[in-house]
C-alpha cells in the first residue's frame, strides 16, 4: 500500500527546518570589534596567539561574558566589561577576539 504524506507532516518538517536555521543565525560567530554599544557576547576563541595571552591575563577567557559599554567618538578604542571590571581595547585587538552573540 502506498503511503501518501500528509500536508501536516510537510508543515511540521518546514517548521523544524526554520527553527534550526534561526538557531544557527542566533549563534553566529562575529568579532568583538563588530558588537554595538549595549550588546553582550561570549568569548569563543582568539585569532592570534600573541594577543590571546595578553587578553587572557586581563580576564578575557573563552566562555567569559563580555558587555560593550562604550565606543570612542572616532571608533577607537572600545570599552568592554569583562570579569567584573571595565577594560579598554584598541579596535585591532578587539578584532582578534571571536565571540558569539547572546
């Protein structure tokens, strides 16, 4: 006997695929320098090892939550809140930190 798929099954499949696509968009990776004022993110990794050690000593550890507090009028430096204190970073240093939006 031939089973005819129901329209409801197709509908549920489309909903599940859309939800997966939305979750993927929400957890998109971006750079710390791309955040806007007031946004929060979680540090995932660093692009370069020489800056990674310096930032890790200042509390920017993978898995740590960061909050972009301020950006200077010309865009450089930026002030973030990490590990309970404010930290100012140059734009090129912030561009070496890969984060995920919350």
